[in-house]
């Protein structure tokens, strides 16, 4: 968790005097109601909510309004604090509840303006979607109204009550997800800083391109010729910004019936996002008339995002598309409301954002919005323009500020019964662009990249911030849906995506230059095609796989080093027999990953120097207050392997490090010695104590868990975990905190189209957001073991594993 948030929440004890009475407060706070009868005037008819043994609600309604009312009610009952925190982050309203320490985060959020965009988006909703959101919001607010004296513990600790939920809050959550899965603006800044620091030629050497040996998603079998893209002109000055983005990864794959024991498809998905308490996902089942869908939902928004209905199944991964551009603007020195465009002054829109701060006077943030979007760097207030100098004005153009209609797309997907209806629903999916895999009970499989992706002039690759005043870098619409990458029933009989490159150089549009490397995609493909007919159990083993393809390349170089000490010889003996699996118990995994980290730093130091902040950014560390990773994450591995194979010592010829290596053999030796020295310092002289899980751990952190008195109540862990950013069962760390795992599979799903009752799912830590609920952390051990729970769908199976039945009735007649 970011240090600013730790500082923020440290005030919570003082706010509530909560050190000794924590458990008593929890016992007095709301517990989710799973049994009994409730009457609400807002209902048209009765709704039955059966909660199964795993804490998953199955909602049976007779009409659409009541169905989504009930989903809103249940989301609020289980996750109201999470929903409140998320909307405050997106709207820049944290300072209201925690004080001035969150002010800079709020100021950035106000400049970005997702809250303004969400309000505008409500007016553009189709009437049916507006009705669905109205019913959902009514359910959330009904829960809030009837539980003012029994709110979740977090509200009591911070001493505030939630405002009513609004339609715009649902849309803002969609934009938050879109922001979390974007991030090109940050890589543009990193490139600009590299160019400014080491020049165009040296910065270009760090652009690895995409390994031609790694697979494309489509078209199958087409080889991609790797590129080393050039850079645009260097820019005068780029400063670090603040924000809260995170590039998410994921795996999904689908095989048709020719590859399964049942003769029908199996579809799998495991989106990779940061783990926290509570989980970002909430599993639920919605049943009403022609709608019968089960899977993972987002608290704060209606519908099921990933899952299956009676006819089809689907899963998603991040398409890693370039949907953000930064523009450097020139403002009129005589008029702070005007900026230059093609030789003329244009008027910027100006918003005065009043930020309330707990215990202090409000702060005004003047936001300027140009034709390209909001200025997201700090600028002086209007009344001080000309007296003080602000940062370089950078405007952000992002598709999520111009549209975000995924809630409507989700509704269409949930009701789709075939490929054509599924594709038609995805026409409305805009932000963030995603890789969708599809299967149906007729045996078909398919893939669609869905989302709004800008068309840029002459297929420009937006690698750096562009001048906003020339008019040469304007978007020219979006890639038409029918021309986005798609495939249906491919000849290879399977489709796998893992944030890898989708298309080859013949594709007529620019999508991105920042695909993640293809190791996960290659490993999935290898496992799908290396055995006989596949079963759901085989798919679970693939989801659990922690084999490292890069380790195959790197370990021989470690073994080539002439050992000088018994420790070095013993470490090489372990690696010589290591199976390249990054399991928590593996000693070889600890040696390999520590060596790789040391070698990477030495190689980058030789080109960049000792600017560790810049190197961290290049390695994927989010440069912003609330960020964890950026779009550079994982992309240095193929580059490092290529450089090792070339073995050109000229890389170190202009080594800016005073005492750094001057050849590859020196770098390998130095990295090996440094790795073993670090492991000895941390784990002692005995190599048998060097298990990977002892230096690779994950905690389910709650937003209030940084308060010492609350840590044991809200946090869970740490747990020893395996994997890394390149394994199917991912366990990604931040290069700045290499022992802390931050990104893992956040939800797992295996859908058997031959028998939907055999489908499986799971996430962690649990379904509930209440620390006093048995479902707050009951999924953790299953998740660690990569065990799934049944994805209950048929009522007869649900009733055999019922935890409780809650009936919602309209008022008595």
C-alpha cells in the first residue's frame, strides 16, 4: 500500500479512539442478513435471495427492476465501505473523511475529472440502461437508509455516513476500472524522461519491441517481425504527476470440442489485479425471465462482468491499447483561460473545484480543459497567473473521459445467446479495450478485441507527449468495431490471450506499442497443445502453473560463471537440477529471481546511470502517488535476453557508474555475488532456508489495516506465494519492493460448456467486506492452493448447499 495512504489512515485511531474497543465495535456493526423476510416499498414483487455455502447470492426475481434493486441491495450489504472508498477516490473526496494528507490525491482526481465525465454520461444513457441503473441505485440507497445505525465498521472508525448513491457513481466506477487498465500517459512520461536524461539514441536501445518468437492472439500462425521503434523529438521538461492507475494483466483461453474429453468447449479466465481486502470482485447469480447469468460482478455496478449464462460463456483480459495521449499546451501569458491552437487562441473550459478537508478550510482547484482534455499537471490558480510559475501544462486525452458505456454492454452480453448477439453487445464496450474470448453450447469459440481505440494521423505511434498547438496530432475517430481484431472458430481450435501482441505489422491501424511480453501466452499455448484431450482439471493445473520460460534462458548464464566459493558452487548445484518452477518452496526460484533483479539493475545502470527513480519507472514502478505498476512492467525481460545473446561489451563502454561492470562477464559475476550476498543477509548461511516464499509474500491489505490497532482485524497475511510476472499463475512484485507481491490472479473461472454444473470459480479473500463475517477470508486457503469452488447454477444444486434464504417483499397489502 502506498506510503501516503499509510500516513492518511494513521489518523484513524485519533478520530475514533479505537485502540482498545475494536472488537466490541465490530460486534455492534452490521452483519449481512442472509435469512428472513424484509419489506420494502420500492419493490414491485417478491425477490428470493439464496446464499450458498460459499457466500454467493443467487437472486431470483420476477421483473428487471426488482432484480437489479436486489443486486444493489446485496452489493451494499456486503461491500458498502468498498463502494464508498472507490467513489471517493474517483471523485477526489478523500480529504473530507481523512484530512489534508489526501489533498494531493484529491486535487489530481478533480483535475482528471472522472466525476464530471460520469455526470455527463448519465444524460447519454439509453433509457433501458438508465432504468436498470435507477433500480440498482434504489437498492443501494434502500440499504443505506435502513442501516444508518448499523453501518460497516469503517464508517464508525472514520466517523461519517455515506451520501446516497447516484447513477453517476455507477458510471464513475466503470471509468475507474478503465483508468486502472490504461496507463499509456505514464509510459509517455517515462520515455520523455529517458530521452531528456540519456538522449534519443541511448533511450531507443531500451525499446525492446515484441519478441518474434512469442505468439500473436490472431491471426493464428502468422509470424510477427519484431520492431525497435524510433522516438520522437525530446521535450523540454516533464515532471512527475500524481494519479492512481495500475496496468492490469490477465490470462484467458478457450478450446473447442476437438480438444476436450466432452466434445464441447472449455473456457478459462483469470484476470490479474492487485489483491486487497475486500476483493475487487463479488460473485453473484442473477435470474429473471430470459436472464440467467452467474459470475463475477463489480460492487457499485449492476450485472455480471465475467461469467456464463445458459447459452454462452466469456472471459476478458486487458488489451493493453494506447487510448491516452498527453499534449503539451501553450497558454496565453495575457489570458490564463486561453491556449494556442493552429495559430489562434482558444478558450479553455474552466471548472472551480471546491475540495472539502476534514478539520480545515476548503481548497479551490482551478481546472482547465482544452480541446485535448483536462490539464492534469499543477497550474497556478487563476488569480495568481503571471505571479507564480506552474508545471509544464500537460493535457490528457483519454477515451474514458469522452465515453464509457460498458454497463450497457454488460447487460447485452449477459443476455446474449449466440456469437452474433455477443458481438452485437460488444459494440457498446468502449473503455477499457479488452480481449474477449467466447464459447457457446453449440461448440463455437471466438475472440473479439472490443473497445474504443483512437485512429491517429498517418498511424502515428504516440510514444511521447505531443505539441498540442500544431494540430498535427489530433485523433481522427476510432477504429470501426468490425475492423477490430476478431476470429471465430479458428483452425487451430483454441484461442489464448495474456496481454500479448494481438496482430502483425499488416494490420492497418495502430493499436499499441506496449504489449506485455509473450511468455505467459507461450506457456499457455504449450500446455494446451502438449497433452491429449483436456478436462476442467487440466485447466485448473494450467491456472496453477508457475513454470518460468525466461528461467530457461537465464539459468545457463548463471551456470557459466566459474564458482569461487562453496556457497557459489552449492547455489549452482541447486540451479543445475532446478525445474524452473517458481513455487514458494523452491530454493532455485529464490536464487534465480534475486540474480535476475541484480543483473537487470547493473545492465540498466550502465546505460541510464544511478537515477534509481527513473530506472524503477522503466521497470514498471508506477510514478504516481497511488500507482503500483505502469505499462513498462515485464518488457525488459526479452530485451535482457537479447542483449545477453549478443554479448556486446560496448553496452558498458560508456558506463556512467563509477565502479560498475565493463563487460557482460563482469556483470554476470557481480550479479551472482550480489544475489547470494543478499540471500545470506536475509535468510542466513544455510541454503536450505532460502525458499522463494520466504522472500516473496503477499498480504491482503485493507485500507484501514495500516493502523496498528486495526491491522489484525482487517488485514490477512502475509502468505508465501510463488510465480512472477511471467508465469501463468502470476505473482508480480514492484521492482521498488521486490519482496512484496502486489498483482496476482484476482478471480479464476473454468466453464465447462458440456455441463455448466461442472464449472468452477474462485477469488480471495472472500465474498464479504465485513471483517466480522465468516466469508471475509474463507477463500484464502483455496486460492493459495489453486482450488476452486463449484460455480453453482442449477437451483437443485444451490438448494443442497444453502446457507440462508432472504425474501424481499413489497409492503403488505
